[in-house]
C-alpha cells in the first residue's frame, strides 16, 4: 500500500474506531431499565455494570502497550475493534447476567486498548498534524457517544428485538470499523510498528511523577470529571425517567449532555493554550456541574434541557484535563508519564463512582443520597482542578523534590 493511501486509510480507521469507543457505555443508560427487567438484574449489579467502563479502561488500558508491542499499532487497533464488535454483538444474544457482563467487559477491553493506542498511532503516522488528528479523534468520540444515547431508546421501542436490537446495532458498526484496521495491519510490518511503539515508550514508571503535587491534582481532576461523565452515561437517563420524563425524552437529555463533547474538543485545547491562568475556568465548570445536578434533583421536568446543558458544558473538563497534561509539562518523557498516571488513577474513579451511585440508589430507594454524593464530589473536582490548572510545570516540581 502506498504511503499516501495508507495515511487516508488511517484517517478513516481512526474516525470509525473513535465513534465506537463510547457507545458501549452511552447506549446502555437509556434502556437500562429494560435490560434489568429482562435479565433480572438488581440495582447493585446495574451499578457495577455502569462502573465497568472505568474499571476496564484502567485495567485493560495498562496492557495496551503490550498489545501494541506484540502486534504493532495497527494490529493492536484491529484487535481492539474486533473485541469491541464481538462483545457488543454477543451480549445481545444472552439470556442471563453473567455472560452479559463477560461480553460487556470484552467490548470495554477493546475500547480501552483503542483509547491508548490511537494517540500513539497518530503520533507515529501523522507527526506533522497531531493537533488536527487529535481534534478529529476527540470530536469523533463525542459523535459516537451522542448518537448512541440519542437513538438507543427510540430504536428499542421501534425495533423487533427491543433493547437487544438497539445495543446490537453498535456491534455491527464496530465490526464495520474493524475493516480498515485489518487492511492497515496487513500492510505494515510487525517489527517496524513494534520499534515505533518501543521508542515512544518511557523507560520509567508512570508512578514516578507521584512526587509532583500538580501531577496528583491532575489525576484527581481527570478522575473526578471521568466519574461525573460515566455516572451521567449510566444513570442520568434513569434520573430523568424517575423524575417524570419518558424513556425517549430521557435519552434525548442524555444525548444533549454527551453532545457538548463535540464543541468541547475544539474549544478547550485553545483555552488552555491561550489563557495563562485558567483556574477560573475550573471554578466556572464546577458551578455549572452543581447547578445541573440541583436542577435534575429539584425540578426535573421544569427545564430538563437547561439542566442537561449545564451538565454538558461542565463536561468541557475532559478535554481541558487532557490539554493540561501537555501544557503543564515540558519534557516529552514527563508528558508521557503524567498521561499514563492520570489515566491509570483517574479511570478508577470513573469505575467506583457509578457503582457507588447504584448501591446508594438501591439501599435508599431514591436519588437523594446519590445526588448528595455527586454534589460533594464537585468540591474535589474544583479543588484539584484549581491546583492542576495553576501556572507552573510538573517537571519543576519533580526537580525541586529531587
């Protein structure tokens, strides 16, 4: 395959895989009640299911580099696409909770590997256009997340298979997205890809940056925003439904929240790059987060679109956290360590949060306790974000500590 052709195939492959890295989580929330009823799933198990993306991204993301070394970047991303497709498709044919969980984890494992290896693929193959390709990647993530939550409930109502057809659609899309990665994997030699991954791999542990106050704050900030996002992926539609909205209306609200990820991917990297001290942005995002939850809690049906908008704009914290990784580090080695550190730690929060929300909901029988927990976590969100966004560099803190 010629170089120019391979580059275009790569762009197509990146977009298709990115679109499929979130629907496994966001398509479930609007039909979670139907899945629970059909499979006999309790609230705690449902909470575990909604927390699965965070845990999977933390665990399987840590082994993604090994997959890349063994199979090459394109080969690893082909495996990621295939795992996502098989997991999403397979879980629609089961009739009990254990295989549904197992196949969901398979899908999330593929998504976790994709999360880690796509940036590496972009860095290796598009060295002159990393910013534009990362923007394309981020926006494609948001499109996939938004589309899945938007059509999940209506498709479940209209399709003969109900929720199974609704969730299975994304398995078909993921299988289609694996095709260009198969082509790319076949055209690139295994040894060359392994060498590219190896040269970009840091020699030290990602936990070496734990001596930096800023790096720890970044991990907490990334973790808090990830937790909020995955709680919303898994539970916000149910909150809206219990507050009086229909399943379709609740799905629209969830998709509105996710949809703000599209402009966020364009806006926040520029804000971090151009605003010398963006700590006030963190405070503003925290205020919006609290206001959105209070609206869902106290006036669910009054202005549901407004609460969804407030929560959606507060989600601008995700691309902000990623942009701060490069803005608050100098050396590329430190940048890589910080990136690995915040994702390893941060995604654990995104796993624990939805699980705790489910447990609180089941034991209290309502949304008061879960929402108090989410409001309290907003304080950690703001406090850690203010430290992370302040002027200065992780490198300098590590040097001073040494």
